[in-house]
C-alpha cells in the first residue's frame, strides 16, 4: 500500500475521535455515514467536472479530495483500505467485462 495512503488512513482514524470543533474528520463523522457518503458523491462529481473542463492541477486537487473523502467513508464503515486493495489484487488480470459479469451472477 502507498505509504502516503497508509499514513492518511492512520491520521483519519486518529482524528475520528477528536473534537468536531477542531477536526474536519471528526465533524464529518459526527454527521454520520450519510453525510460522508454525500461528500464522496460531491467530490466525485467535482473530479468529473475537472477532468472534462479543468486544468491538470484542478483535476489533481479534486482527485486528492475524492481519495481523502473515500478514506473517511471507508473508516467510518470499518473497512480498511487494505481490504479494498486486496479486492483490486483479486481482480488483477481479469477482464473488466468478465469481472462485472461475475458480480451479476451472484
């Protein structure tokens, strides 16, 4: 796992229990998973907009925001990033079409 992402995941976990008046992560968690999921959706939309109309720096910034908020959501749901990475490893070398079809069969 990327050291940067591992460090960010650890920081997010630490800040989840902080005072919501001093920590953005704690504030988001205090509002619940619904709010966190909404933020992921907003950041995903902003990333798409930046990809279509923004410059490279804007896309990089929005992608960073999206990854950050996704890690906040995963943490709130108790899903470690390592589990997501293991799923990506499982899918490596499998056609995207075949992988998607296998999910429909379940």
